[in-house]
């Protein structure tokens, strides 16, 4: 199912930063009113409570808001970064020199009469909330997600998983907004057109893999961690795909059974994962091993830089113990990578994403 509704030329300059558009802030405020603000601290919108100011913040409250806002930004070639629950990101101390689109589209609808039962939810909905609402209706299948702090959209993009489950096992279809370039030039010799499409994708179209999907590199505008500190790392990579909403598969059970299983997994999570402000799992697990085990065996549990520390409970969690900076966390990341590589010959790959202006200085 596809709805094609916007076209514009490809060859417009997409490299210009938000603040170089003298009309951008006024245009966005005029178009979206109180949903747009300037010079906003991103720390309040991340689970780690870390991050500098964004030049502009545009807030979507519904799926149709997302469609309207993203279409407008793409049409006007205004670069932006998409931010959902902020649970799997590290925002730089310098913040974002540009526009952040905050996804607060949180509508949820259950269909207990369908076979199988399903839940439709907007992409900005907290995934753990969906799991708990399903349990309260006696619907099973999402217990594994009960402790996940991020949004449904983020879960789809990164194929979130826990306790043996993942989003790939529950997703029936998702509605997305994306841009495509037509293959051929128009008959009058003009450059090819960039077309905005609103489509429904079945689960297999996302080509899920471990903590990743076909669209992951096209969504957030995150920075390549290998290039942090190099010239040009303050650029915003324009998202090319936006997850709008999704339909998830559930199964019938009873409220008592599902809530008991949910409580069991939450209790297990509390025993094995630290509380407090964090980004969630810092590194992907290398094949056949666990990042947390390697960091622990490297003797780094409890290591502290400034007000950030590697958790003494689970070494793949880095905790903000109060006013930690992104640079504190970045120093810990580099320390863990360096020591693990030196001792075990394993290169740890970030599971989190880096967002913002990362012109950090290296010693």
C-alpha cells in the first residue's frame, strides 16, 4: 500500500545547516506555532539526562503531525534529527546545530477480536507501556519488552530485543514515510525528482538482523563513532525514512498469567541491570560473547570519569550519577574499547547512537 503525495527536485542544496537559513525559525514558528521552540536543552529528552542545546525543537503529537512536519522539512530541505524516547542515544555537550524533531506520537489501539489479536501504536509510544497495556488485557507476546524504555519506532529501527524476544518476532507491518529518487530524468531534461512515499511494509521488508534493520542508517542522523573529532562531524545527516506506526502480533492468554510473567521479567531485569540514568546497553554483544563480560574481565566495572561510571552491577551499562557530561561518557567508551581490544583482541561496536556536534578533542 503506497500513497505518493510530494515531489521536488533532487539537486537542491541539502548540506546547509539549520541556522544558515535566516527564514527557518520564523517559518517553522509560523507554520507549527507552539510545537516549535528554540535553544532547547536535550538533556530532559534523553534517558541518560545528558545533552546540550538544540538550535530548534519541533514536537510531533500524532502520526499526522509526523507526516505534515517531515514532509514540510523535506520539501524545504531543512535538515533535522529525529529523537524518540532518547533511550539509546548519547547527545553531545555541544548539542545539535540544527533542528531536532521530537516524536511524541503515542496513540495505541488494541484489537482483541482479530485473529491473532493485535495492537496498533504510533511510533512515539513507549514500548514498555504497550507491553504493560497488553498484559492488562490478558494478551501475551510482549512480556520481553516490559522493561525496554525506548519507543516503538526506535525498537523497529534497531530491532530491539530482550529475554529471547525481539521486535522482528512481533511485527506484522509498519507504516513508514520515506524518500526515493526517481531513476530517470524528466522528459524536459530537468534533474530526477525526489518522491515522498507513505507506505506499509511487512516485517520481512525491514531485513532485520541483530540490533539492526535495513533502515537503521537512514533514520536518526547519528554520527559514525569512528569519525568523532574529525572535521565535519557537526553536520546533520538528513533522515530518509521515518517509522510512523506499527501493527504487532499478540496472542490470547489471561491477565493473571501474563502479568505474572511480566513481573518475573521485570524483577529479573532489576537484579541484573542497574537503575539510574543511562543509555541502556552501550555496546553490541560480539559474536559468541557478551560485551558486559569482556568489560568486567578487563577490570573496568565501577570505573568512573567525572560523574559518569561503568556500572558495578552490569558492565555494559554506563550511568550518569549526576551532571555527567557526554565527554565523560565518551572517555569511558574509549577506555572500554581500548582495554578490551588490548586484552582480548575484540573491537566493541556501539549499540547506542551518537547525536549532535562531536568536535571533541583527543589527547
